[in-house]
C-alpha cells in the first residue's frame, strides 16, 4: 500500500464503517482491514491519519486500530513469518515518540500503550535511544509533553512489578536507573516546588498533580525488584516529600464528585502503596521514616469520610497498616490494648459496614459486585482491606482482637433482632466479621482450611444463617440471603455434612430469587458443594443423596438462565455442568429437554460471543450430555447429531472464531462414538477441514488434529476409496505442522494416525517424501520434542510395516542411512521418550529391529545390535532422561501475541488414551524375551555368543530376568 491520498481516503472510509452498529456494514470493514494489515506501509498510513485527519473520531479510531495492530503483530514468533516489514518497524520507532507527545491526551494514551508493547520486545537492545529521547523531553518544561513521557515510562516499567528475577531483567533495570533515576528525582523536586508556586491556580495544580501521581507510580516500579542504591542515597528527598504530600490538603484539589477519586486521593493512595512496599521489603533502611508514616496514615484514616471516592485511598492506607502490623519488629507499635481497641473501633468496624454505595452495586451492578465479593478481585475495597488488617493483627494479637470482636458481633446481632427490617445491615456486618475473622487460611478449591473460633461455626450456622434461608419468600432481605449462601460456601469444610444436605434444597430454591447476586451465589454454592471430596476421593455428596432433587435442580438451573441479567451467567452454567457430572445417568430422562435448551442457548450466544467462561461450561455440558447418554445407549449419537449439526453448520459458515475449536472437539467426541464407519454427513465436511485458512489460527490446531484423527480411526478405508484425492491435502497439513516448533507434535499425532489406520497401498507413493521432510527438519532444527516424536513415529512405522520395510526405506533415501539413524538417534536418544504408550511403541519397534530384520544379523549393521539391545533394556529399567538443552525453550502456544482464540481443552470431551500395540503386545519385556527366543531358534548360537561377549553385565542380568519371566531360554 502506497502512502497516497487515495489510500488514506480508503482507510478513512473503512475505519468509519468499523464504528457502525450494523454488523452487516461493520464486519466486512473489519475483514477488509484484517486483509490489508500485512501490507507494507499499512501502519504508517494509520499514523499519518491520526496525525493529519480533520475528524477527531477518525484520529481516535486510527490510534486504537494502530495499537491493536502492534499488539497482534509486533512480536516476532519463531517459525512464523515476520508480520511487519523491517522498514515499517524502523519508521514506526523513529516517529512514534514525537507523535505521541504532540497528540491530545486520548490519543496519547493509545500511542503510549503501543510504545510499551514495542518496548517490551525491542527495548533496550533494538531501541537503545528510546530512554534518551524520553529523558530529553523533561527539559521542555511543557507538562503535556512531560506527562506523555511519564505515562509511557509507566507503561514500559510497570512490568518490573511482576517479572521473575533474571540477569537480563537486572541489566535492563540498571540501564533504566542509570539514565532515568536522577532526571526523575529532579523532576519530582521541581514539580513539588511548582506546586507551591501555583498553590492558588487550580488548572496548573491539576496538571502538576497528574505528574506527581505518575512519578509516584514510577517510583514503585523502579523500587519493586530491589532497593536501588540511588534511591537509598536519596531516600530523604523522596520520603520527606511523600510524607508532606500525605498530609497536604488543598481545597482547590477537592472534588464535589462522591464517586470518582480526585487527583489528591489518587496521589495519596499511591504514596501509601510506596510506603507499604518499603515497610515490607526494605524495613531496615525505612525504619527511621516509619513512625511518621504510621501517624500520618492513621490520621488520614480517622479523618477520611465514607464516600466512594476515598475507597482506594482508605483501602491502600489500611493495607499499609496491615503490612506493618505483621512485621515482628513493628509489633511494639500495636501492643497497647487501647491502640488495638482504637484500630478495631475507628478503622476496622466502620470500613466493614455495608454502605449505600454497596447496596446500589448489589442491585444495579451485580456483575461487578460478584466479581469483587466472590472472586477476590476486591483488592481495592474497604471491606477486603479491613479483613486483611484483621488477619495481620491476629498474627501477634489473636486473643485480644478476638475478644474485642466477639463483643461487636453479639451487640450487632442484638441490634438486628430488635428490628430486622430496619437493622438488617447490622447482621450483615456481624456475618462479615465472623467470616473475615474465622478464615485464617482459605483456598479457592477447598474454602476455609483453618478457622479461628470467634464463634462456634455450626451453631452460628443453625441459629443465624439457616433461618434466613428457610424463610418462605426467597426475595426478602436479598443481602442477608447472599451472606448466608456465602457462609455455606466459605465454611463448607467446617459445617457437618448433614447440615450441608439440609442446605441443598434451600440453595436449589434460591435459584429462583430475582436478585442476580442471590441466584448466582446459590448456583456457585451448589457447584462448590458438588465438587467436595469425601473418603476414597469420591464426591462427598452422592448421586443417590441428590436423587429426590434431580428434577427441581435441573428445572431451576435452566429457569435461572431466563431471569433478567443472567442469560449468560457463567456460575449457573458451571453449576449445570457440575450437576451433570455428579448425577450421571440420573439425568438421562431429562436429556431431550436439556439438549434442546442448550442448543437454543448456543445458537443465541453464537451471534455475539462475549462471555468466554459461560461458553466453555456450555460446551462442557453438551459433551457431558453426549457422554452420559451414549454410554447407556450408543445408538443415541444420531439424535445428538440431529440436534447439534444445524447450529454447528451456522457457526462454521459464519466463522465464529471463538466457537470453532469447541465445535471441532464436540464433533470429534460424536464421531468417536460411531463404531465402524463414517456417516456421510461427516464425509461431506472432510474436504473443508483441510483448508489452509482454518490452520492459520493457533487455537484451531489441537482440536482439528484430533478431529482428523477421529476421521482416520473410524473411516480410513472410506477416505482411501472415496476421497483418495484428499490424501495430499492431509499430508499438506502434516507438512505445515511439522515445520513449526510449536506445533510439530500435532503433526506427528496426525502422521501416526495416517500410518496406523490408512490402508498401506493408499500412502505407498507418499512414504519416501514423508521421511525426507522429517530428515530435512531434523537437519535444520533438531529439538528434544521433535526427537521424542520422531522416535515414536519410526517405531510405530516399524510395528505397522515391519523392520525390514523401515530399513529399506531409510537406505533407499541414502545408502547406510538406517545405520546412521540407529547410531545417531535411536541408541543415544531413546531414553528421552516419555509416556507409557509411547515407551511401549518404541520397545515393540526396537524389538522388531533386533529380531525381525535380517540385515541386523549379517551386514555392517550387526555391530549396532548389542548397543541397540542395551538401549532398549535402558528404556525399560533406567529413569527417563528429561534434560532439555539450555537453548531450547519452546514458545508456549498460549503465548502468541494479540487476540487469538486460544485453544481451550474441554475436559469432558477428553479422548481415551489409545494404545496401537495393545492387542499385539501386553508386556513389552516378555515380548522381547519371546522374540529373542524365536531369533535364537532360527540361528542357534549366534545370539548367545553376541550377548556373552559384549552385553554389559547389569543389562544381561535384567535380560535373564525377562527370559525367566517368559519361561523361555536362548539356544
């Protein structure tokens, strides 16, 4: 694409169309942009547009499109084509920083993100002048430019907060510190001075405080991995200024908005974080500053209001106290009983209250409420911080703290009892206190694993939780209902099983509650109870105990999906999946209605898939329906195909990328249910599965390979007779996969199925070419993973076609090649093969080479006979060699950049492990002994003389054991 006005005009029109709400206009425009993004100059056209376009909406759209383009394509992935040409890369890096700094803030943010994505790959080696270019801009005095630099530096350096320590990381941080720490400190001091100068200028203060927030964030990132010498030497400057900012109160910076945090709150929150970092990690160096920070933060907590805008500040301030109170040498600061009482009274209890804002979120923004309350993404909520402080204080002062709170819990419950409809929030706080204090150790999987006896948990459950859940109406006091259900979830390991069984019908009943939070919690609690394990690792709650509730459980779960706000509720769908898994054949009578509802839901969500977890559990539920029904009645597979194929066809035709990998997995499961041949409906689809476009998406590869394997297992002869012209296409897929280090194992899965199942004559003409391709890959890039797969393949080939055929094909490619493969690959590397079935295939293959390949006995290959036998005995007896050379770190398939539908394995579509030599050989050691006996009968004396002169004594001992076990001897 040339950098021409015509192309800029075309691009403008298509970008406009991508904003159109009508999918018929939007989708083709998105497809067009996707089709041209590989062209040279495409990214430069986008940058030109966002610089020169007259329309602001086009500028913003171009900046977002550019950022997403960089996210998808900048990283160079091994074995894959470079998606951005070198000249474009150079031009982007040369222009993007000045362009970002001169753009309005909305666009600046997008370009800043793009710079950090490029920086993550190219900085510092391939972009050495980035830092200098940025630091030089500090001199400009223009805070729009300075904030652009700071924002970019923040997005570039924030990864230091979660990267693993490595020499590479240390080198990079050192380079950054050398160039950046001093200018940043000077900028910090200068900005603080400007704040005093402009103390009465509201608009100037806003810009300056935006800078201070970014500077404080950068301080956190640069100090996270270790305490840099520079910051240790300049601690006085930083900490004195941080402390004075914490205590600053400028009326001009106060906002009227009760929801949105202002600049002052955001800055103080970050300073609390910075102080907590130093208190936790560098307590020795920070010790002399700590008391004044504790005082300042304590005063902050006692004087800050309950408005939502202060939530982040209050929670960070409490987290600071939490991190300090659990360090042994700050213990003395909290020892006094009055201090503890004061903390409990003034900080913990007020911040555990259920506020009007929480009630609003509970009713109107239930998804966010659930995410925070259930999934622990409530890091910045007051309640969570107060809980953490309680746990921190309990480390040294469990007795006194428990004593203080017991009194609170009782008085709150008494208040509630006086007038429940008015005072229900008191009970909510009491339950919250019990759960936060009682839960010392908690895991997602098992709930509470250690509990503190603030109250007797079972008695509290019977007296205070059950009555709420047993009340006649499911819709009154929804918050208390949610609390009660959450209590069951959290203490499911402490409450006795009989109480859990009493709770199950109550939970099923609450699936009908109008409140999204209540019916979601009910579904989640049931799902968690169904996964609990009792003795012998069986589920704690059995299908028999659930028998009376099956119908009402399934009815209410599917009904809950029709309640407003829950049409794609992942917790309900997960509970459906778990119920199927627990109940097994008890659900068969309900399958016709269930599968209809699931396919209708699938059709509806395929129009616009937006909830990945919901979609995943929906497909799992479909797989379970198929498995459970077809296990009892294999003939039922046809009715599932009838129900599902229409929707599947629509998904494939509309190219619903998120669903295609799932559809292939379900189809594999259905096809594997067929016993003998492939139905014609599948054969019609077969040619489409070989289209290259499908194989370009990484997420499609594992399920597609498995589907092709199912075709080969069930209908190789049909393919050979009715679709022989498609065999080159099948081998083309193998060739593409084998060339990639990330997917070569998938290529071998496919190849192994072709060798095992296809009639020999149908692949005769391609065999030599297959081996040549494999040798070329071995020569060009030999990796441990490839070698392991290659060994399994050649041994499977040997099992299928015979050892002589293997020797002949090798030697037809190049004379004496067979000996080279034995000597250089099989003998030294066989120990690396892992997996029971894989080892067995290799053992049977090598046994065939030793005992059924005449050239091994009377040519120059004979010298390899003993080393090969020794390697085989090693495979049986020595531990697996799992060493991987340093230079081989395979790129993880999931790690490919940008949005690509990653492959999500469906647990309930799992494939049974297949053993191609299972019927032929049960015990490979005995098989070796019997085969050697047969060989020694054919040429008496030869085998024994070779063994006695050359085989290592230990190996010989093992071999004698095999011969004894097989009751045979050698002649």
